[in-house]
C-alpha cells in the first residue's frame, strides 16, 4: 500500500482508518482498537495524518510526529462538509483524509504537554468556581425559604453569616448545622481556588509570553496563562483580526446578493477565554477611558454612541488584537499618546 494521506476518526475504544494514495484513491479501510493505533501507524511509511482536534488527539499527534509523520488537526465543523452520503465512522475517516489535503483548510497546531497541563488547571478552576456559585445560590435559597433575604454580593452574605448565624433563632437546629456545613464547604472551595490562583500567578511570572501579555491592560495572570497555553504558535494567525475571530469576538457576517449584514459577535472558539477577556475589558474600561491615549480617545468616542456592554465587548476585541501584536513582535505593550490639536 502506498499511503500518502491517512485519515483517522478517533473514538474512545474503536478508531476508523482510511488511507489515500497520491491520486486520492482509497487504498485502505480498517477499524482497530485505540491502544493498537500507535503501533500500526509507526509501521507505516511517512505520510500525512489527518485527525479532528478532539479529546486525546493532541496526545496521539505528538506520538505520530515523533515517528516522522506530518499531523494535521482540523476543527470538526470544518470536516463535516466533506462527509458524503450517510454518516458513519468510515465515511468520517474518509472525509478527514480528504479535508487534510485541501490547501485552504485551517489546521489546529498540536499542543505540547505543558500547554495541556495549564489548560487542565484552568478547567479545574472553572469547575470549582461553578461549584462555588451553585453552593452560594443554594445557601441563599435555604435562607430565603426561611424568610431571610440577603442583598446581592458575596460580601453581604459573608457579613450576615458572621453577624447572625451564631445566634440565629429562625433556623432550626438541623438547618443551622446544614448551613454550617455549607459554609465550611464554601471556605474549602475558596481555599482551593486561591491555591490555583497562586499557581497561575507563578506561571505568569515564569513564562516569557505570559509576562509579555500581562503588559496589556485588562490581561492578568489568568488571561495571560490561558492565552499562552491555547495559542501555541502565534504565527498561525496572519493578523490580529484572525486571532479575535478565533476567539469569537468579531461580528458574525451574513452577506448575500452583495449586501453585507453584521450581527452580534460570532461566539466561536473557547467560551472560557472569551469570558476572561470580556471580564478583563470590563475591569479596565474605566481606567483606560480616562487616559490621554489613542485607545482612551477611541473609548471615549465609542461610549458616547454605544451602550456600555457593547463598548466592553469592543474593547475585548481590541485587547485580543493587541495581545496578538505583543506575541508576534515579542515586545511589551506601550500606550500611544493621543495627538494634540
């Protein structure tokens, strides 16, 4: 078999393989268990291996690259148009192999083990924050069901718990014990989240790219480490707009008959990173809008004609483009003063 392109449809236990020769004809169709996949690929001559960028793909991609193969990872939504007729695993593998040969296809850079470690830490922190929010909401619900209404905000909840919980006569003894247990669990979550934050702070100081990203307003340790781990090779993006589009911060375009129409942001890519950038932009907006810089003048003009939340998202888009420029030029961000007159 003269395999030039090998398409692999990854599964948890079974994987489908389709091999194409240099003319694009199918010369191999096979299904095998995932543990035997690496050994099979190592026996093949050097070729292009196409896979969807899904869970476990980056680990296999690193193994295949070490064997001398060229690995091309693709977003699953970009492979779907190449599926012919009814969908099955063999058709998916054939579509992956065909999509990997297209010159206009956009590929996902293979992430290193260190990048995946940082992304896993961010996912763990996101899960803990979600659990803490759910616990706080449940605690408020328990108190509200007993006629105790607490104003919004974690400080107000902490103040009520500190001043009223020890001598509370409204709650029964069992409910007081339950609330104490929930408060103890809440403090435990706070401690675990704080430990991860300290770890991200240390990572942001040791990683050169994260240190560069922290020079951008609105980008702290969380944003810097998340972006540095997710981007990998910044040369994959030709310009800042491509990077912002990858994060889903550019308007969705619907054009037909030569009439362009722009809607809300596309919300493509990682929701987690987009949320971090938007929160960072919201925190930095008051400070940046007061500065006598080109960015500050742009924000002041935008605040006069658009709603504040729209300005926040627009600023997040701008910060994403600045972050791309910082990583591409390997230079920290420097504010440009506004021209006089």
